[in-house]
């Protein structure tokens, strides 16, 4: 299932991954994460595409409040590291028109279970989430709608 949350006052600011994961009822340490196309306001966060364990992502999100402007968080089964195409062909948000062209949208990284896309600090896109996670998210943020 794919959802978008935009044009709402239900969040203090868009793309706060700690709030997104809580609303999805998902625990970051339950997955490994490939983080790509990252731009954020946090001096100690690298903008390089990279793998993070779920614990590393959880620690990062608990350590400070971060607004992600652009980013793709691709969740894979814990312990899995799939091949990632070299940039600029890996998962990306900035300039990615496939979210809006009407084609079926699936996670960009082969092997990803789902992805969370931070879109220009003005929207959060959820790609390939489970019906249970979608229901939890919509219960928290009723303005979320199908993408």
C-alpha cells in the first residue's frame, strides 16, 4: 500500500522519521536500512548514501530531532545487504517523477520491503507498506491518503 501525507497541520514538521515510524507502529531495529538521496538539517549526519543497521538508525533518531528535506529510507530484512546501483541510479527522491506519473509505485531498491520517502520537507511518501502499518499511520494522521 502507498500513502502520502502532505498539506496538513497534523505534524509539527514533515519528514520527522521518529514520528513516522511511531505512526506506522514500526521499530527501526526490526530492519536494516539503506538511506539515500539524503539532505537534512543536522550537522553530524552524513549526506552520503549508506547502509545503517536498525539500531544505528534508531540511535540517530533518538539522539536528536531531525527534519529530513530529501531522503529515501529503504527497509530490508535484518541482516540483508542487497546490491545497490551506483548513484545516481539508486533510490532517490529529489527529481524522481515516477511518484507522480501514474505508474505502479514499488520500492526502488530490489529486496526492500518498503520505503519511506522524505519529499522536499513538504510531504512524506510511504511505498509498499503493509495494510496494518497503513491503518496505524492513518489512525495517527487522518489526512494521509492513497498515493
